[in-house]
C-alpha cells in the first residue's frame, strides 16, 4: 500500500518550481522566435529559457528533457510523479521497434530518449529476446502487439494494444500515488484520446463496432456513451465537462471530407492545459510538480511546432494558429 506524501513535503520543490516558471516559454518569447530573421536568432530566444542554443534544436530539446526529468526525480518527495510523463516515450519506442522489426529496418534513429527505459537497451533486449527491467504490463503489451502484427499485419491494432497498456500504466501509477489531481489528469487524457478517435472515425464513415474497438477505458465519459453518440450528439456527451468546447467543434467537423481538424486538436490540448494550469493556484504540493512537468512537455511541443513552421516557410499568423494555450 502506497502512502501519499503530505503537501508540506513539497514546500522546497514548490518554491523552486515557482522560480523556474519565470523561464518558461511565454507567448512573447514565442512571438520573437516566430518573427526571428533566421533560425540562429530564433535559437537565441531559447537560450533565455535555459536551452543550450549551441547544441542544435534536437539536441537542445533532448538535453532539456533529460535535465528536467532528472531534476524533478531528485527534488520531488515521490519521484514516481515523473514516470507518468515518461511512460509515453516508452510506448512510442515500443511502436517504433515493432514496426521497424516487421519491415526489417533499424529503428534506432526514430527512438526517443526520455522514457523510463533506455531506448537502445530496449531495442537490444527486444531483438535478442532477452528484454528485462521493464514492467510486466509493458512487456506483455509488446508481445501482444507483435502477435497482432504477425497475424494480420494491422499496425492500427498493434497501436491500440500499446495505447491501452500506456494509459493503464498511467492510471495505475496515479492510483498508487493516491493523487486525485494526477488521476484527474489521466482520466481527462483518456477523454481527449477518445474524443479525437470518435471525430476521426466519424470522418472515415466507420462508426459503430469499429469505434467501440478503438475507444479506451478509464475516462470521465464512458466508451458506451461516446460510441452511442452521433453527429451533434457527440457535443452533448461532453457538454458538462472541460472538453465541452472541443467536443462541440469536433461534432461540427465529424463529417467525411470535413474541414481541417487543426482548431479542434488545439481545443483538445487547451482543455488539458486549463486543467493542469490549476496547479499554479496551489502554493505547494504534488500539483506544482505535475503542472511544471506538463508545462515543459507543452513547451517542447511548441518549440518544435515553431521551428517546423519556419522550415516550411509558413507565415507568422499560420504558425501562431497551430500553437496551444500556454501554461504561464
């Protein structure tokens, strides 16, 4: 039985996080990056946020992610809080390894650091059939996904197996930590994943049994309620929760060949940000660590979006339209 740490155990780390929040990427700093004359100038704006602007974008982000995870692991009274944000990298790597193996290619360049498990060791252990040091849930999901690929060659089915395991591990960890705030974040994350799936499936014209198969358990809104919704009813299912605006927009776009989902995707992410940003109103406690970890993940995503938009030659307004609400 895991015992929850007291809020006062987080006094020191909360105070330090409040100071570090001053270096988070603000909208003003994003605008300077977007309007910079070249990438070198844009990278200098990142230096203000503590990034190594001499390392190159990918290296700077990887270094920053490793540093924030290590910092929070060492400073938080319960370092397992960090694992909730690391799990997704492990499952990304699992998908990458299985698909590369099925195609007879090397996944190394597509593996991401930042997870609980070293990506190179994960790949080496898997291909040698000596995988160890991972959770039983993770290992079992990889084996099941491999079987699914071998039997039908359907990467979507394999991805679903891994996604279910990913969210199950997140939920289990939040439960073990006895953190209502973290449990709420995981449930909302499941809702976001299910809402996105419902809209995409509707646009494919494949609702019904197919939708029931791809929905994930563990959200605030049941899979049955989502699967039963059609068209505008999708907005009704989420009308009383934080995804009301996203669901309303998604319902309008849930037609085959509909408009771009960019605004809908942004509203989904903004709902998560609004939930996590509530941590800023908590003076000290586990919420400050959870909120800061999310803020950094959001920051990494925004930086990549800005540089990708610059590389594609997009104008500033188009790049801004793709950015999410900021934590600060």
